[in-house]
C-alpha cells in the first residue's frame, strides 16, 4: 500500500494543471463583477458618508449629501467610460480566464458585421468591428485600387483621399509573407523585430495609429486595416495577433467576393449593352438588305409602275421601323404595341418579301380566321428570318412552304423546307444559342434566339423537326386570339373599311 501511495503521489505531481468542467462566460463574469464592484463601492461610500456626517458637526448633514452626490457622480462616470470598461475587462480576462478573448463571441460579431445590410457602409462596419476586438477607439481601411495603390476607403483614421501608398515595397512584402500584425509603437521606438518592418512615414507620424493588420486573400495583399490607440493601456500578445490575423483573412475573403460581384455586375451590364447593339445590328442588316434589293432591281424594272409602288412601300416600312428604333433607344425602353393579326395575311406578306430569292416560297392556308394577338412587325420579322434561313439551306430546285393552320386552341405557323437539315445535337446545343452562327462574318447568330424569345413572350413555343439531308420543319405555336363579341366585330370591320378607304 505504501508503494501505491508513492506512485499515486508521483502521478498527481506530474499533472501540471487542473481544469474545471464548468465554463464561465466572460460576458456574464464582466456583468456580475461590475454589479458586485458597484455594490461594494456604494456600501463603502455609504459607510464613509456617516463618518463625514459625524465629523462635520453642524455641517455634517450637508457634507454627507455632497459626499454622496460626488460618489454617485464618480460611479456614473466610471460605468459610462469606455476606457474604464476596457481596462476592467482586460484585467478580469487576464486574471480569471486562460484566454483573454471569447473567440466564439468575437467571431459572431465579425460575421454579423459582414452580413448586415443596413445604412452603415460596409467599410465603416469593418473598421468598427476590428477596432472593438482589441478595445480601440478608431480605425481605417485601405484597399488596393486599379492602379496598384493602397487608397483609403473608410474609417476615421484615414487621411485625405489624395494620400495613397504604393502597394509594393519591403514593408508590405513583409506583411504579406509573414502575415504580420505591425505594432507602430514598436517601430516608432526603434524596437521593431526586423529592419524591413519600417512602415511609411505618414503612418509613423500619426500618433493615433497603433496597429497595421494585413488583409490577405489567395496569397495577395488586397489592403490593410489601421487601428487606433487602445482605450486602456495594453501590451500586444500572441492572442491579439492570432485574433486579428484570423479576422483579417475573413474580411479579405469577404471583400474579394464583394469586388468580384461588382466586376460580374459590370460585365453583365456590358453584356446587356453588347446584346442590345447586336439586336439593333440584326434589325439594321435586314433593313439594309431590303434597300439594297430595291436599288439592285431599280435598273431592270425602271419602267414598271408596280415596281415603283412596291419600292415606295418597302422604303416607307423601313423608315417607320428605323424611326421606331430611334425612339425606343432615345427613351431607353423597347416598347411593343400588340394587335389582332390574321396569320394568313402575315404569311402572304412574308412570301411577297422573299419571292425574289430561290427557291420561291409558297403559302398553304388550311383555314382562314386564325388570329393571334401580338406585335405585327416583330412577328413578320420572325417569319421572314425563318423563311430566309430555309432558303439559304435549300438548293434552288428544292421547296420552301409556309403552312398556316389551327390545332385545338393554338395557331400554328409551319415553315417546311427540303434543305440540308440539322442533327439533333446542333438543334439542342447551338441553334438557339445567341452569337453562335454558322454563317461566319455574314451572321450574328441571334436570329433564331430572338425568334424563340419573342414567341415565348407571346405565350407560344417553337419546335424544330429536322433530318440531315432531308429537310427541316420550323413549327411556331401561338395561343389563339379570344373571340370577339358582335359589337367588337362590327367596330373592327368599320375600322378596316376606313383604313381601305384612306389607302
């Protein structure tokens, strides 16, 4: 037994520390310690006030009241003082806890500051949360700009906007390579641990600045945070360095994502502008083709009055469309006026516009009265594009046919050709992809995409049935226009009669 007791004593002696399983929250300890300290202070001042009254003679009661008022004022100042609370919090953490900071609470504060979306700018929230981590009164944020300079973007330590710093140099290279938190007070006193830790002069000459925290993301220094002097005197330890390093990396990652999101938004804006320009070029290309066709046929049909009538009508349509495009660009809004349209009339108009090319398209109307509600000019442009593509894909001896029919409550326009056809993979992956063209420099690759998007906007859909070497069917399905009441039919007939009389 004596031997076992000796071994047990040796084992207990080797245990260097004992830790209780109970966990005390630093915030709870600070609150209770503050309450206990204030209570003891009040009791002590109350007891002292009785001595003041006994020693004051006839003025004892008045002296007691003045003493209590002064004690209450001192207590209020101490409780409300940021500097006193910071000193008290550091003192408690130093003597009661193995770690000075509650890392879970600090991380929650940092995450909350980064994720909030309020009136306070992001840069102000970053400097505030970093400063409060180590009980500093102020902070400033510098980020690398497009010219490779560190420029101030927020905080109350930032100098005028004109003051910028080159992002290259021994000091910033050292911060990046060692992820070092620089103590400016050490640099000012000449106690820097490395000769390369010599900050720029404007940092050293500002006595309000205390620490420089690097913001590192993906092995790149994207900026730094400057923290002001602490509210209570404290010595920089490994705990502050590790906490600020981790916070700096988290902030740097968040800022990098924010900058990437801004660049992506700008790219989307430019992409939208490029698409708008491409669509306008597509429309203008069709208008120019119409005018070129008029000029080309003018010499051959100089003495044909019907040709001149068609030429004037073509020019008039082109002018109206260009005028509408200019108005929409000036307003910044693309507007579309819808109306009831007879699809057989649209088919006849498309055939008339494309009859000058081979193979000459034909029109097959299975049933008249197939009406839809949409923008007539846009639908005419869609059908013309589909017919011209069919002509391009079909030899002069082939055929292109425009079929108009009804299927249940849907209006169907079908453009069928006997051309080269397309395989399923091309239809699935490339036919409707914008800016993907098989025409080289002669095409923009947006015609099929624009056609499908317009049809979908009208509540319809587009189907393509094609067999390589045999031909293609481009099928457009649209919802039928609602039936008109008798009074509406009479009004529409009168409107059409007036239009015919005016023409």
